[in-house]
């Protein structure tokens, strides 16, 4: 697959490896590609390399080896301005949303588009909300419309996680990456939040990659499932073809294997 280039949306990884400074290998020769608009779940035990994979796909981590193409571009051959522009088209939902605790919810959501706006508008949005209606619409999709002007330090962990999702919905990226986006949510909220991400992908044509601890949820809501273990892709299959034997090989004797 050497030289693979994914035009437009989507991504391609060709022999991508990541070795941390302490010599620990987090990813080993991973080769993957996704068409624009695909919705993919990544599952695997703790320490499998899921977060590292998403950081590579987010142009936040330069791999030690291999080739990366994101939205038609090699991020590590771009100049600083072009790299910022590429990153503005990639949205990331983190396990713990990186939101300043004293920030208002509306400002946290509007921050999703800071990279897409000219500097003057970005500075204005941080000082004075310029699109309250847009932020509230994104929050409404997650049943948080009434928290628009609350300070973030007054929210629960689950509410903060949903604010992070609302920020990405407002951003409307071409590539949407979600690292355990429903880990802090009860089953009902998890279904609704994941449904909002899937609906965003379907409506905008964004490629969605979500790492999930809940295997059953991944198999039920995603058409394509990637199993990652020890930094390697163990399987990459349609959800209907992921068998109990696949899951046993993926999780092994891990006592914490999800149901």
C-alpha cells in the first residue's frame, strides 16, 4: 500500500509506527484507509494503542515511521499555516474534555471554530459570544441547551464530556475523532450522544472514528470495527463478521474485557 493517497476526505495510513521516547512501541506498522463519510469503531484492551492511533489521525502526533494522509494531505509536509488549516478541519472528542473550568459553556462550544475564523473574530468570540444560537443548537442535540451560560466548573463530568461533543458538532469537521466519547455517561445518555456523532457524520459526510470500551455498542452502531491489540490491527471487519473468537483473540484473558 506504499504511496496510498486518499483524495478529499478520509485518511490513509501506510506502515505507520510510533515509538515513544522511552523506547516503548505504541503502534507498529499500521496500514489503514477510510473513505470519506465512513463510520468506524476501534476497540481493544487498555494500552492497545487506540489513543495513539487517534492522535496520529488528528495530526497531533508525528509517527516515527510510515506515511500519513489526512483529508488528502500529508500533514508533516505542510507549512505551519497549512497545517493549522488542516487541523481546523479535524475535530477531536477527548475522554476528559480540555475545557478551562471557569469558562462559560457557550464559549467552550464556540471554541470549536476558532481555527476556522480570522484572528479578529476568534479573539472576539473568546471575549464575547458571537453565535449564541449556533452554540445552543449544538447543545440542544445533547440535552444541554439550558446550560448555555453556566460555568464549566459547575457541570458534572458527564455534562462536560457532552459539552466537548457539542463543541465538535459546532465545528462541523471533515474528520471526526472520538476517544471514548461516552465513557462517563450512563447507557441512555451514551446512546443519545453516540447517536448525535453518527448523525453528524451522516449529515455532513464527515469520516468518524471512535474508540469505544463498550464492545456491544460498537458492534451495534458501527458498520466497520477495527480491533487493536499491542499496537497492531488484529482485525478490520464489518461488524456482522466480528465473532466471539475474534473478541477472544483481541481481549485474551483480560479480566476487564467488556461485555
